[in-house]
């Protein structure tokens, strides 16, 4: 088996992954000792990472009318009691600094007439504090990070890129035990058609969210929960996975996002009769058209707006379509010039995918699965309970978002926590005395041989790779049918409002789908760029994460933030995190831990265990 070495492996080439890699690279530039090497692994070319789809902006306090304390207070209020205040303060205090760093690196933030950085209103925020680059913020942010990384990714640079390499799993000593530590990752080189062990004492997972599991979602096809599943298999708990944000303004059918910035600029939502309906569902008082007021009407928190749509739909106030009821996003009063300046992508998406010119007529919208608030349990700097393993971005649960993320907090989280995780990872590698790529790989694709890593580690890596490669050319269950049924049941039974009957149906269906996945069909046996096999591997990760999500949703018998139970309509007096783990026998266990208890998982409400006959070993996990 080919083996290469690095000080840090970063899995994922989006905002969080590039931020982590750049943190390591900058540490290398400052170091007069041997420069650390970071292996940046992405299953797609980095500029195709899902960060590129972020539209609205990134939150950071600027101006005399705002304060760090107010940003903290807004975030804590939006999180409905589940935020970890230390994580909130960590991100908020560093947010503006990271945004100014991007400006120095060339990101073209939109400006005021006076030349200052422009900020816009966003839902749940009491002040205008969202920095933006028109409505293509993620595109420009990812371009800036990626272009900056090129400075460090030459033949002798500290950043070694492994584009279009699919990470199959982590290699961990004593997974789930007290001595757990990461040893590297098993990768499949999609171009050479062979497995590779990237051996390293520190790994940063930055693999994005898992909302693509739902049938209608804003997420790209690559958002399949890969890193989240890897962490769960390695003994790291997944925290608060039941909190899935439904964005209130997606295009019907496709789920394509129309950014919250459209409402921040003054867009309004209308029911079938052309009335602004949000005030009737607790989001009033009604505000003047084109003059949005923070935390009111269209600028309320996303969970509240999506819940208002649910009620309006059941009250017969939506417009029926083949893709379900819709309401109307009215931007006409903004005029063509402002739409072209501030919302060019929204205008283009509406024209291309809805056949509507927003300057001339309202755009039909409905809520769509959007963002995973929960994820791999970490501290504010991305550290997990496995030594040397870190996570950042949407795949991580730092405690920043709680039960409902405020728009524009997540994009800045990728920068702050990504950088912090990278810095912590390289510090860990140095403390471990790792000798990195010295005398070995000069760059991606230059192997240093199996003797460079412990034989037992190479053997485990080879066993993992063999298990996945053996999926080719066998099985009878079509993966497309499994995937379609997963999306259907999550849309139907794990939506904006839930109840025990629906969640039990969803959980039973996911368990059945995982059992069927054990005999999944991979027809293509080729080694190079085998998308049939790669997407089926991704499907296994999605199923495992969906299983943990449904188990956690059924176990949370209260309504809080984005998790609303029709059969338990009130929040519990004490806010608790859920933590889902894989037991040694393959069952999923869910515990509830008070907010602020950190890693004291024995404290709290006790354990609710959801059993499954599906094995957690290689033959039945992914």
C-alpha cells in the first residue's frame, strides 16, 4: 500500500479546510525549524467545495452602533438555550479580524458610498453586521482562500494538495477508548485508481454538513456527511444532530437557495392572497415594505419563518404547486438597479430555475433543508475527544449555533474555527515529535513506502481500503432506490414539525435502508474515476449520519429551536445536548448532557438507546 506522510491532514477543501491549511502554512512560514507539511485532501477540486454556494455574507461587528456583546446576545437568543457561551464568544471576538484578513488577501467586500465595508441586515440579528460581496460571498471567499493557498502549494511548499482524492476512513488507535488517537487517513486516489495511507499525528475534518440526506435540500451533491460518519465510527459522539435548519426561501422542487439577503435588502413574503402573513404567526408587528426591522417579520430567525410557513400551509394560505404549497418572495419594490447591484445571483437563479424576473413579479418559495446545526462534538477550537483529531465548519458542533443558527454566523465560523483547528493541529503534531515528510514525499503523489509508518497502522489501513474496494462488482440493491427512499422519508417525517409516530417511521426506514445497503449494488468495477462506487460509498456515510439524526430526534421529547415536536410542544426547563454514539455491538445510543457540562457525558437525563441489528463493522457501516 502506498504511504505518504504529513504533519497535519486536512480533509475538505472548502472554507474551513482551506482556513486550517493556511494556518499550518503560516506556521511553517514563521518557523525556523523544519517547516510542517499539511496534506489538503478534497474529493473535488477545492473551488467546487460547497462554500462556493454561500450567498448572503459573514457576520462581524463593525461600527459604533454595534458591539461584541450584542452579537453574543443575538447568537445566544437565536440558539434557544443550546449554545455554549465560550464557543460563541470565541468566534464573535475573532470574526471581524478574519474578515479583515480576507480583505487584505483580496476579497472584494461590497462598500458604502464612503468606501467603508458595507454590512446588511440578517435574520435574528439586532444590528446590520453581515459583511457581503453582493450575493456571491461564498464564491469570493473561497476564491480568496484558494488563491492565497497557491502561494504555499508549490513543489517545496508546506501545502500538498490531493485534489479528487476520496477519504474512506480514519485510522485510529483504540477507537472509543481512553487511549484513542488518530494515526492518519485512508484515501482513494481517483486518478491513479489506488488506495493511499496519509499517515499523520493530526487530522482536521472539514467535510461540511449532511442536509443532502433530505430529498429537497439547498446542499450540493457532495454534502454527504463523510467526515461526520468517520468521526462517529471512531468513537466521537455526534452532538445535537436532530437540529436541522430549514431555510424559508428555497425554490420549489430543486431546493435552490434564495439568500436571506433578499429579505435583508427589503424583500417581503406574501401568501396566496398577496398578504404579508408572518405577523399572524408571532413575527409581527408588520413593518413598512422595503424598510426591514431586525428580528421582526421577514428578518425573524429562520426557524420561526419556516414554522410560520408550515402553519400558513395548513391554514390554506399557500399556493398549490406540484412540489407543494408555496408563498411569494416579493422584491419588485427594490427596482432593477438595486437588484443588479445587491442581488444579481438571486435574480439570475429566479430567472433560470423558476422562470421569474424578480424585478417584474414575485418569486415562489418554500422551506428547504439547509444546514446541520449539530455535528462532531468539539470544543471552541475544534478539538474532539480523540487525541490529534479536530473538526471545523458545518461538520463540527462547537456549540456556536445551539438549536438554531443565525444566518451569516456559519461562514465566519469556517474562518475562525478552521484557523484555530489548524493551529491546534500543528501544535499537536509538534508536541508529538512527528517527523512529517522529512526525507520522504516531496509532494502529492511521491510515496515514501510502507516502512515509513508502523506496520500495524499500514495493515489496518489496507484492511479498511480492501473492505471498500470489495464493494465493486457485487450486491443486488440499487443505490439510487435506497437514496430516493431516504430523501422521501426524511422529507415526510423529519421536517419542520415532527411527532413520535413519524420519527419512528423514519427511524425504522433508515434502519431498513442500512440493512439493504449491506447488499448494495456497485456495477462498475473500474479503478479510475469510478463514480458509481464513490457515490455509493458516500451513500453509506449519509445513511449512518441519518440514522444517528433520527435516533436523536426521537429521543428529544421537547420543542426547541429547529426541532419542533407536535406531541411535546414545550421546551424542557433545563437545556440539554444530545450525544449519539455507536456502541461496540453496532447499536446507536443517545444520551442527554446539560449545556456547559463539556465532556461529562454521564451527567443528565440518562441514556436512551435505539437498537439496530446493523453492524458497525466495515461490512455494514460507511
